[in-house]
C-alpha cells in the first residue's frame, strides 16, 4: 500500500451466517380453542349445546431459516475526509412463514399460517460520508452522508402442502369484491408480485371498457388464446419492492446559522391504487347513499369495477424531503441559546396518482388520507 498517500483506511470483510426468524409467534404449532356464542351452538333435540372449536393450525410449522453471505470493503481517503463501505450479499431463506388460503372445508378455517417455501435475495449496499467543505473559523462548512441499496428477490420454491394450489398462492387482499386478491407467490417471480389481467388500450391510450357478451375478451388480453378470460389469463406484473433505495443527509453551517436536511428516494417500486379501483366507477352513484367517485373514472369511463386490471398498478418511485431544520445559535448572558424551526415531510415528488406512494401495506394503497406535514419550532437553553 506504500505510495498510496490518499488512502487512509482499507478493510476487506467476508461473513457467513445462519439465522432463524425471531418474529415467529408463540405456540403457533398448537390449536387455540374458541368458546361458541349463541349463533354457534349445536342442537340435540330441544337442547342447544355450546361449542368449543379449534383454530386452524399446522403442527409441523417451524422457524424460517436464512443463510446469508456477505463480502464488503470499508475505505477511507484523504485522512478520512471521504469514507464509506460497499457490501454485496446473498440471502437464501427456507420455510418462509405466510398466512395463506387453504382449500374450503379443510383445517377449520379459510386461512392458515404455515411454511410456504423458499426465496432468495441478492443485493448491493453503499454508504459514503464526506466532509465536503471543512470548517474554517466562522466560515462555511458542509458535511454529507449518502446511502444506496439495490435488492432483488424471487420465490424459488413452494411447499406442495402450503395452500390450495402448489404452483402459486394468491395473497394481498384488497377492498372491493369478495375475497379479491391482487398479489401472488409464484416460483420464479418476486415475492408479492401483482397478479393482474393485461388491460387493452384504445387508440386514445385509455383503457378499453366494454359491456355485454364478450366484454372481458374485448377489454383484456387472452394470454393462452382459448377465447375466454379467466384465472389462467392473469400474469405477474411488477412488484412492490423498490429496485433502488437512496438516502442523503447534509449538515451546513455558516457563522451562527446551521441547516440540516434528509432526503429519501425509492426507484422501481410499484403500487396498486386500491382507492382508485374501489371508488373509480360510475356504479358508485347507484348505491344506497351518495359516494364520492375517484377522479380516475373521468379517464377510464368504467361503469363497473375492474379490480384485477393492470391499469391500477402504478409506478411508485418518489423523492421525499423527510426533514429539514434551520437553526440560529447565539449567547445570552454568557449562556448558549439555540433557536430552531423544523419541517417534517416537507415535500414529495412522484408520478403516482394516489395520496402517498408509501401508503398501505406491501404496495397496496387503500389510504384516502395524505401524510401530514408538521411544522415545529423550539428554543434550546443551556445553563
């Protein structure tokens, strides 16, 4: 390393670990019994006997097991003025724990928490810290941190005894319809991929809407060419996990003033707009009481819901200013005083049409309330 005067620190790392899922629930391998109420009694002659019914259970359920491989480099340049690390990793997880549908009439429930299969994660993580402008007396200074993470995942196998269908498991319940599910666990695809029909577009670029006989074939792509639209024509379509996650924080000071802020960004993630799919049809005005329509109906013209259309799967990439703070520090009677103002959730830049690309769970947005923006001011005294 001689002759590399700019290099102040270098460390090469490699690791392997095998861990279990610590979030595994207690006593999941045992049935829980529920005492029946007045509507769940068994009749013997003229006598009604209260029931005690067990919950769904998998007596062979076990912890998830993850094997992780990681290779990394830590470095520092110019007396640590710039420092950081790079990590490349792979994680193989077996016996994934999910709550999944089971065949009707089995296991005393429609759903069961069980081990459903295996998945693989591959990724890259990068961190950088820099003193961009060194402080000099009362002059300007600037230090910054930057993080980037890239991850891809895919389900590699499904336990043939997990759920009603060994080739795929439908997950991701949505508002609207009865038992509608918009995501899938399918080998070879990303976990929780959206599972939709491919909607045809007209010459005007808008999704096609049709009614009457043959409407489904007119609206959706017949993937297998059998002349009808059914479950066999649904396809995995993107997934809710971002391909890249970025973070940046800066601290700037000049004299008695200082400014700090934090930015966050996701790229490559997708969101299912459940507010639009549930309320964006003209059928809403025919209900017993008035309901607000979602503005998307002005584009689609849908008269009836199309819950499983890929039209509602939108890009969720965004850039958000999570926090920004401006402060002024001075002395009063020899004691330091700091006056500051803070804004949380200052702004979000996104092409997503909903109120928040991070609303809801696992990429399903059914939230009609925007994230609040908070303004805070304060005075810090030290004696």
